């Protein structure tokens, strides 16, 4: 393309909004398709609330400590694996890898939290 034509094209592409044209053409960012922070916050809050309800409901109606803990662990691990699979499928990744990664991370977090609780004597009270 000749320098004159290149200049004409550049002027036409940036005539309305230079920043928008640069973001689109040079960086591949569509300014109109950026995330909505309020929508992201609301969906995150809803997701965390629903996710927290799974282990809460699994253990809320069981009085003896050992069966309650077993129910809590089973429900939490099942939900972690399921949510990992869902995220992997939606993201186009292998389902077993996503499920396993979320399950491993969640189980490690549960074990660490339980260990810290035992260290402070909270886990020994059977609350």
C-alpha cells in the first residue's frame, strides 16, 4: 500500500475515536464487550452463597459429630468436583482435569482449615 493511501486509511479509521480504534486494531480489545463490574459482583455473590449452602445443608440436620463431618466432607468434595467439571466444560477444557483441580484445591483448603482449627483447639469442641 502506498504511503498516501496508508495515511488516508489511518485517518479514516481513527476519525471518530482514536483510543477505541487503537484498542481494537492493535490490542484486540473490543471496548463495547468489556465486563460489567456490577453484574460480575452480583453473579459472584450468588455463586458463593449457593456454593456455601451445599455443605451447610449437608451437615445442618445431623447431630453426631462424626457422621456430620463425614456428610460435610462428602457433600463438599462432590460439589467441588461438580463445579470444577462445569467450569471446565464451559471453558472448553478436559472435564476430568477441571474437576480434579478444583477438588484437589478445595480438599487441601479444607484440610488446612481443619488443621489450623485443631491447632487452636476449635476442632476438638465438636461444634
